[in-house]
C-alpha cells in the first residue's frame, strides 16, 4: 500500500518533470513550503554533530520518499556524504545507502548517525565513563595545533581525561558514538566563535567597549574559563542517546543498511579502504551536494575535532586538505591551468587568470576533479537510474562562477537526460560563506535531476 506521503511526492516530482518538459526553464520552489510536514530540525539523529554546509533535510526527504526515482530496497549513493544527511534519510525511507567522503570526521559522524546501537549498554557505559574520567591521574593529551591558544588549561585537562576514557571502551560502535559526542563537545568548550565554521578566536576588542556584542563575548569567555567540561559532555551524551533511541524506534525493519564505503568520490569502492571498485550499474539513485569551488574549508573547520578524536595528526591535516575537491591551497609549482572542455567555464577561467592566476587554478582544478567524480557517478548508476545534484553558484574575482550551468553541460555531453531543474533560496546560513574579498555568499541552491 502506497502511503499518502509517497502519493503526494510522486505527484510533485511528476509535475516538475511535466512543467520542465514544457518550459525548459528552472522551476522556483521553497522546499520548506513544499514539505511543511518536516517542522522539527532535530529529526532523529541529524543533529548528533554540527557540520559546515549541511544539506537541507527536505531535499533528500522528497527525492527518497517516492516511487518515481527509486523503490523500497533500492541502492542509494551519496559520494559527498558530509555528515550523512542523505544516508540517514535513505535508511528511513527503506533504501540501502552508501556514502563516501574525504574527511574522516564526516565519515565518523555519518557512520554513527545510521548505527543500530544498544541503548541500554550505551547508557550504562556513558554513566561509568564520566565517573571514571573524573578520577584519572594519568591521561594522554593528543597533539593539537595551537592547543593553548584555543583552550584554557583546565579544559585541556578535562578533555584529555575524557579522551583517554573513551579510547579504553572495547565496544567499537559505542566507542565511535562517544567520539562523535566528544568531538561535538570540543568546539563548544573552546575559544572558537560558534557562529563561524572555520575556527576564529573570540575577541571582545573587535567591538566597542560595553557594547552588546562586546559584553556577550566577555560573558562567553568568562563561561569558557569556568565551564565544567564533564557536565557539558554529559549533556551532549544524554541528548544524543535520546536521538539514537528515537531512531531505533523508527527503524522497525532492520534489513536495510547504510554504510560508508569510500573516501574519494572519484573512486567508489566496495568497502572503505578497499581497492576493489564498486561494480558498474549498481546504484538506482544518487543524491549529493558536491563542495563548492573554494567555498568551504572543511579540514580547517574540523581541525580541532580531528586532533582531539585522534583522526588526524597536525602533519596529516595538509594531506587531508589535498584530498578535498574544491580546496584552495596550492603551491606555485602546482598551478596548471588547462582546458576543461566546458566552453563557458574555459572562457571564465581565462578571464580570471588575467586577474588572479591562483584563483583561476582553484576553479580550473575544481572542474577537472568534479568531472572525474561525475564520471564515477555515471559509471555506478544503473541504466534508468537518477542523479540528483544540489549545487550553488558563487563569485570568483567578482565574476559569477556558474557551477550549475557547467555541471549541466557536462552531464548532457555524457548523454544523460535532464528531467528538471529547481531553484531554492537558502534560508540556512550554514552555506553562506564569504571566502575572500572577491567572493560573495552562496544564496541559492540549484537542484539538477538527471536520468541515465
């Protein structure tokens, strides 16, 4: 029996297809208005950990809860899975989900977000963990970049004790859950400004003395210098255990699975760290939001978390950054501007190169690497399957970098059929990132739906 939700979503998608077939023009939508049933942003385990540029839940919800693009039991892939929004929604819609991401923190969050955990054992270990950690006389402090700059001495000691206790947990799934909660605690007890994804230290002197903002920061700094880190960590644990419990109640049928299988969207493997590539024509539906060209510094944004969780040493941060599509850091010797084969993109890159050769290289490399990722998507998706890309345009050297147009051109050159385009204004500031003086915020999302 088809539910009312699926019937409604089927009609929405078929209407989009029919309208685009007639007009061949992008359709303006508001996903929040289109799907008013999703009112609570704290849905299941979506808020288990903060993460920059999270995908609006409404988008995968619509494209998964229908029978036009996929059916129950089909395989769904997100090759840029971030914190696992698509993976979780796929699991909730009774699909089998695969994810990939180059950031080990993202992979950890995604894995925990869709895990089937023993809630009773989780609560028991949680209670004992805090009691044990408080008593530690010996503990290990990870190698964190500029540790004293970001944390008060008493906070460093408390975090080190918690980290030591977590690493002694034998149950791997529960240890990973604890690491996610711990990671979520790290930035909340640091001197980093919570409003900005890339760590920036709180500084009351940026505002006039006794102004509202000045007072807020001074109050925040006072709190951070006296915070009980154990209590803060315990509150995060309690909230996340409740989220996991709610998810277990929702996932009555345990036969559907969701897992991370790759660390590179350009090389989708059968399992994480494996060398065997996923077979061709395996996936029915791909839903993904690729990174923007130089618009999010994911590794820098995660640097404190990666260090405290032991997911990366200081030396390895640069290695991780190089694995990111859309990265900004290149040596002069690495600059290599070549034709992308996308005429409008090549014309823009040529203009940018006369102004700023470095930024021209960033966007040129981005397009080449995105082409590789798209080729891999096309390889693994079934004939008759769908690719849903959520992308945004931004500006480079005050010129529009029309990502959606370049991706559309390339996919059509690869003989995929564009079914429709949607445009939605972004209401979440998670995607609004000012990269540099010649860039502007990303304020609209384009949803491109292709059929193979």
